[in-house]
C-alpha cells in the first residue's frame, strides 16, 4: 500500500449560499449566514480551481503564508467553527419540518476523490453525491482538512521530521473524529448513496494510514539518532500492523464501495527503509 496517496485532497463541491436558503429573522443572523457562505466560497474556489486571486494577494490575505497547503488549512480553520455552530443549532431543532426543508434546499453536493473513474475519461465530469444532512457537509469538510494536513506533513518532512509526524497524527485524529463523532449521526445512511469519504470504512482506513505515515517519520527520526536495531524493528512492525488493519477493514466492504479507486485495494509491503515509502523519495513500491 502506498502510504502517501495524494488523491484524498482532490475533492470537488457545488456552490452553497446559506443566506438564500435559511430564513433570517434579524440582521445579525443574516450576517452570520453570509459569513458562512463567504468562508465556504474560499474553499469552493480552491478545490474547484476557480479562484482568480493572485499568489501575492493570497499571501497577504493569509498572514504571509507562502505554502498553498497552509493557506488552505487556514481557510478551513476559519470555516469549520462556523459550520460546527450551524450543526449545533440545526440539531436543536432537528424535528422541525421547516428546517429539514431548508437543509434539503441547500443541495449539499460533493464529488469523491477516491472513486475509480479517471477524470480525463469521465466526459460528463465528476459524479456528485447529494445528501440532505448538514453533517454530510461537516464530514466532507473535515475529510478535506485531514487530507490537506497530510499534504502539509509531506511538505515539511524534508526540513522537520518532528513537525511532519505531528501533522500526520493530527490528520489521523481528524479522521478518527469523522468516524466516531460525525458519521454515526449522519442521517439517510441507508436511503441515499454517499461518496467513499462519508463511510466509516474509508475514514477509519485513512486514520490508520495517517498513523502508519506518522510511524514511518518516527522511524526516520530514530534512524538519524542511530536507534538500536531492536527498537527500529518494533517500529517497522507497528507500520505493518496499521496497514494490515486498514486492509482488513477495507476489503470486506468492497461491495458497498464498488466505485472506489483500485489503488486503495492493492496493498503492498512497505520497503525496508522508512524514507523509501513516499514517491518523492523514489520508491519503486509507491503505488496502490
């Protein structure tokens, strides 16, 4: 199994304008809804590649950050608390039929980054999944956040192994939260098809992959310190355990994830050296 599989960050979504769907009874609520739409629009334009903002303006907007991954993480950090606040208030009136109608009118749509269809072969464009549940929106944004954390972890790896391992573990925590804190409450699970990113099996597998990646970076740091062979062997064994568990979780569920990319279903044994497990390091086994 290739550990650094970049596709999870390549999600797509359709535009949402919260203030055009929810009825606002006061100016304060209306402004909050507009802010939600504005923060989400920044994410939409990034992942849909429709932004017209120059790199210089982007750097100024995000405090001088030059890394696109860091800028994207900032966008999500600004949007997610607002979205979680909306989820909280929606949950308080979940039995209200008018609220259910508003959520349906949001037309929350996301295209998967993990399906098997190659983009250049899909002449009709990506397949979008619509789930009329605000937790679907939360789960997909969190999935994107975890995926970009992984990208940032790889980005900093050559300069700072400690930070890289920390970021991989943070991404693992995000996926664990999706699996255990978001998906169990996601409604319409049996009546509406969902993308792989909104399933327990995939988010759990992503959690395990991130833990394996963090372990590999830890091994790289240990090798720098000339750690004993016995400890290194235990760390390598831990990577194999994470990946074995990921495979065991994914394969029994392939019938419910029939469109998932084949690269996630073809595990391979990690290389003998930790640093060879990423494509950027020239690994001949770095495909799924």
